[in-house]
C-alpha cells in the first residue's frame, strides 16, 4: 500500500505525453523488490530497452542505510518476463548518472555506471551482462574514459528520488 502511494507520484511525473510509460510498470517493478526497501529507503526508477526486445527494463537506484556505503549505493536491473519482474542484476557501489553504452555482451547493452568514493577515483565503468546477469561490482569493470557518441543517459545525476513507505 505504501509503495503504491509513492508510485502514484512516479506515474504522475512520467507525464501525459508518455502514455505508454504511464502504466503500472513502476508499481509492479517496485513490488518485486519491496522486501529490500527499508524504512529510510528512497529510490529513483527509469526504463530503457537493454536487450533489443522492444520492451523496457527497469533500473531502480536505491539509497538509504541498507543500500549505501562509502563507494555508492545499490542499483537493481530488472526485466519483465512471463513470471513478472525479475532481477538481472544488482549493482553495488553505483552512483548516478547511469548510461546505456553501445557495446553488447550476452545480447544486452553494457551499462556505464558512475563510481567514486571509498578511495576510488571518480569515473564511469562499464558493467557487462555475463552468465545471465549484469556483473555486480562496477568498480572492476573497464574504465570508460570518454563516453561514446551513442551512449544514452538512462538515469541522470539529477534523478528524482521518492521515499519508500510514504
């Protein structure tokens, strides 16, 4: 119930011009991860087709004491299947912005994930899809020194965050 209320704001913010986006996907995706959200959790959510199936995957960036450390916070990558929303990645120590890179691995686009803190030099690292999921630790990915022209921002640094449970 609390997640449903918070998602009403997300759906409203998607705007009337994006009617294909203003469906129940945000609520369904968040319901699939509801147990992970603590009382002080906040989230940003965005959608992008990451595997060229013409259906958009969900990226949920979580912040709060259960999700963050000195290197960043957790980002979940989810895809919709006949079973509902399922996780295909849990990126640790990630920061915004997050990009879709033009390179593919395992049929999925690489993600460009901002990293920094915890003694690491700030930058963007490529996170590849391997063995059925996105790799969990962005800090070990190859450094993206210069974003390719075909890179697109999935989740900008100024993304809106919504509280869980309100």
